[in-house]
C-alpha cells in the first residue's frame, strides 16, 4: 500500500462520493476507484451507489477477497478507515428475501433429507432470489440442463447375480490421488451467495469424506484461503478460466502448482458466457432507479448482465489449441480440458499430450442443445477404440463427465462406460446453501450409502468389476426419454416441495 496504512476518517471518505472522485471502503480499507469505474466488469453504477461509503456487504459474496487489490494500483489503495467513524449503509433487502431468511429457521431437520434432490428443494426455499437465479440458471430454454439429467434415464443396468458381495469397495484414484468414490466436487463460482462459508464448506466436507474438491477460479474465497482450509495431505484440483493477460494466468497456474494442486482443469467451453436468462432478469427491476437509463425509459434498460456475465469479461475468447504448448511449458501439473463435447476434440487433446478431458456442457449453462457428457462419453469411448485401439479407463488419458448427476447409479453408469470419475456441482452448492457444512457432509454420505447398496445390487465388488456389459447404452443417442409418464405414481408421490415448514 503506497501510503502504508494512512488512517483516514469516515468523514473524509464520504466527501469522495461522485464520478469525479470516488472512494469506497471494503473490509476497513479505503480505495480510490475513480479511474477504475469504467473498467469494473460489473459496471460503474453499482460502485457509484457506494461512492464515499462502505461497500463490503455488497462486495463480499460476488468477489474473491483479493479481487480489489489485484485490480487496483498500489497508489489507489489509500489506507485504513476507523469503521466507528463510518456511517452504516443499509443494504436493501427485499421483502421476498426477508421471507427467505425467515424460512432458514424453518427448514426440516437434515435427518429428513434422503437424496441429493432434496437439497435442491430446500435451497430453492431459502436462497435469495439472486442466488437461486445464479446457481440454478442455465442457457436459453434450459433444454440441455434438463437433458443432462434425462440422458441417464436412457441407460439401464444389466446386473450380475450370485457373486459374493459381502464387502464392496468403491474407492479409486483420480490423477494419482486416492478418492473414496469415483466422484469429485466440481468447480462452481460464487459460493458465498449461498452460505457465508461458501467454498470452505466443500473443502472441509471433502476432507472428511476423502474426495477431491476442484477449486474454481471465481470462488468467493481466495484461492489461498481454500487451500489453507484443507486438511494435511488433502488433494485439490484447480479449475482455470484463462485470463486475457497471460502474465496473470501464468502467476495463477504456477502459484497453484507451488501450493500442491494436483490437476489443472482448463475451462474450454466458455469463450463467452451463455445467456442464463433467469440470472439476467435479476438485473431488471423497473422500480429500481439503478435500472433506469439516462433517458428514463425502462425500454432502454441494459438487461444483458447477471451475476456471471458481470464478472466474466476477463476470460480470453482467443484461447486456442496453440496455447496448450505454453501451458505445458509453465506447469508440470496434469492438464485436463474441461468442456469437451465431441470425440474429435477429445482425440486432439490426447494427441497434444493432455492427461484427460471433462466431457461436459458446463451444467447446461453454455451452448444450448449441446449433448450431455454421458452421451458424449459413449461416442468418445467408441471412437478411441476404433481409431486408436485405446480402451477406458486408461491411466494415461482420463475421461471425466459432469452434468445432471444426482445418484450413485448415475455415477456407476459413467464408470461402467469408461469414466475415471464424475464431477458433481450444483447439488453440493444446494447442500451448503440449505445446511452449510452439515449439508455437504450429508450429501457425500448419501452418495456413499447409495454406492454401497448399488454395487451389491449390480454384483460388483470393486470398480474394476463395473464393466461396460453392465449397462445397456443402446438408446443413448436417441433424444427421446422412452419412459411413459406415470400418472398414478405422480399423483400420489409427495415431493419435499409440499413438505410443511416447521412453525416458528
Ligand atoms: O457457469 C458460470 O456461471 C461460470 O462459470 C462463471 C463464469 C464467469 C463468471 C462467473 C461464473
């Protein structure tokens, strides 16, 4: 800090409250953001709302803690403020969000949660509108989002009988790291929108259950805070959004390697963020003066943002195959491309020396009508055998899948078809949004219980015995779910949606 901690009074900060001179306070530090206003990925309006004031509460859930110090020059970091001299800014909370807060106290006991879907039901009730919109939204009409889950309905088991399944073991290794099950917690951004401990809930529960957490580039906690929260020996991966500024990317990658990260998952399906309209609509509130343009006509309101788009402008749309060599030159971590959607690109990744690919469509949040990861898995496995004589699982090149996974049976289908492991994203955020650490702990335990039972019922004692012959995938490329509607069942089944909330 250039003025090495000059103590500034709240009164002085308050005078810098305009576009011409705009200071803000975040976590007790004062920043001169006048020259940064037009560079702020989320726009200048939101900063100007806090000009001369304390912006911490607004800032916290949607920025990694070091975002501000990374973006501002040392001379723009002015010093500290005595918070007692600062007038409190009330963050406006809508009545709907107040009601949601109240519902937190009325959640059913966690003992009532039986499966991963249940967390989503509770999360929808207790999350703020903004958080629910950001987490749950997907591209356009959300067809791919639904297809991700539906695709698993086109795969049916061919179990084996009369095998001694007194003990079953579903542990495995992922990129050389032991894992208690063929599941990892995949990267999802902005954890603090759901719970104050955000991603740290995932770190702690992963440690307890012996699974691997993939740390997102856009976590609400800083990368180091998440690594520091890990237990000794706990393995973590890093999901990377490649910054247009290669120097920043290099620093992030090399720092991750120094901190012991075991795999670099480079996101390759997001040169531009998809339209998540549920998220984008959050920005639009005709009553909100922030949303009225200078012309005063709500018809001109910029609806093009949303939490994700607002903070994604740093991502390099120019990223291409030639950059792989550069990544290989700056790190020895295994490099995995996350977001591969056809066998041609999987083969290219293999030929260029990557250690694997994640067959993924970004949770249905990017290209609408991209196929599900599990469908692409079948294609990739078939083509690698046909064109290269390579079979899976394979220690030299790993296939991962994510999207739509809610049950251990989904994971077992992917493993049978050749996946090393499967990434689970939204269900874990819903778990901590609903119950914090306990939610993630329970979610992982549910998966383990489901694995144990389903391995027995499949007739597989280890994951090696979960083989392609155990799954009938003949229908996977048919984009029709051939399960007839079950009206009698549907009319009697009561989901948690209609569960009664406890009286306060
Ligand atoms: O899916 C996302 O929301 C995502 O990956 C993202 C990308 C940029 C900014 C925030 C989130």
